[in-house]
C-alpha cells in the first residue's frame, strides 16, 4: 500500500523563451502543454521543464511547460550536454504526495503542527516556496495513479529540506493515520484454486489489493480449509488492515474470481471469523451477475498497467481451466 510518494520535479530554465522552447522540443521530442496537464499526467520522479525570461527570479510556475518522462538528473545532464542555451536553471520546492482517505482537514492540521508548516493550496505553496522547501500535498486519490491539481485537497508548505521531511513522514505516517482513523477493519482473505495455480492467483489478488490501496497486508501464508467433513484443501491466507468496509473489499475481489463463466479461483473474506456471503452484497440473481458487476467496478479503478497484467493472467488461467471445475465455497 502506498501512502507517500514524490511528485514530479519542476525545473525552471531562464533565458530566451522562444529559443529555449524550440531547443526543448528538438532535444526531448516533446510538445508544450499546460502546466496543470503536465502535473496531471506526470508520475513519480518525472520532470516538468518550465521556461521563463532571464530576469525572472521567483519559482512561480508559468501557464505552460514540458513533461519529460525522465528523472531530473537525467534531464539536467541531457539539457547541459545538448547545449540548451539557458542563462541559469533553478528548481521548485519538492512535492511529496500523501494519501489520506478521510478527514483531510484534520490531517492538514496535524501535518502543519508536526512540521511547523503553513496550510494552503498546492498552487499557493508552489508560488511561495523556493528550492530548499518542501510541499506536502494531501490527496484522497490512490498514489499508484497520476495525481492532478484537482485531486489535491490541500497542501502544507514546509521550510525544511525534503529528505528530512520524507524520512519523518515514512516513520510517522502509521501513527498519523491511526489518529485520524482509529477504527480499522481486520479482514482475513482466503484464496483457493481447485487446479492449484496459486502463483498466478496470488499475484492477481496482491496486485489488486496494492493497486487499489485497500489497506495494509500484515500477515500472509499457507493454511488448510475444510469445505466438507474429512475433506482438507490448501488455501493461501492473508490478513488485511483496511479502512474500507468489508463488504466493499469482498465485492471488488469478486471481480477476479471469474473470467466470463469460468471460475478461476475462490476468494473468501472473513470479519472476526465470520464469512461474508456473496448474497449479502446486493440484489444479484447469481454469482455470475455479481462477478460481472464487480469486474466492471474493479476495472474503473485499476491503473492501466495493472489492468493489462490482470487481463493477461485471466486469459492464461481461463485457457488452462477445465470447463466445469467444481466450486468449493460461496
């Protein structure tokens, strides 16, 4: 589960604006887009080049920029070695993204108090902040996908080096979350496959949990289950701490049990030892109808790379499956 990550690096190139922009297009083979779009489309450690006249001194982002899908150090090396005629290059405050599912205002207050920072919008923080500062941007959106300006619920401008802030955040984020959300659900998830293809099915389960930021996996391993008297079958079991409702987790995981009408695995979700039955998830006439609705919802939230990998594994398992594999549990 990802709760903290870096945003893009913002670099300012000062000099003849049109000459620099032409040079960037030719050197990096990219086109100029709005700065908001560049932030929206960027991923962790990618770089946004911002061009301003040489007399500009403040690191206030202009309306447009260039998104380069490389780290800042590689971009700087290529810019210098490629002969971009910049009078000087300056850097913006470092952006650290923090995922908080609820109580955003309380989170901002906690962070401002802890780091001695000031609460404001991300745009204000970038306009005011300088190279040595850190901007903690709080979002309710999962961090496995790009996060745009519209996804930021608030920011803290911290007049401290980002390395120190980042290290403290990594240590203290569990405490901060438990202060904000004291009531967590502990779920037990069991996965079973009649054809023993556990490697692929465990990958599918873990990938979905991690990509959707469903919670903390605090334990996992092999166990035995007894679907009928004197019948013992192996299951893979994991413990999940989550702020999501247990029924929501069960519903989403139902979306990876089937491929069409072929059952790829069986996934059970337990709360305090009690199994959540599929019939309690809504008015569905069959498990197939429920699985179809769950898959549709699941695909709306998965990142593109994860969805592609999930479909590859689904096809592989479906091709290997027997048409009428027996079911174990509900």
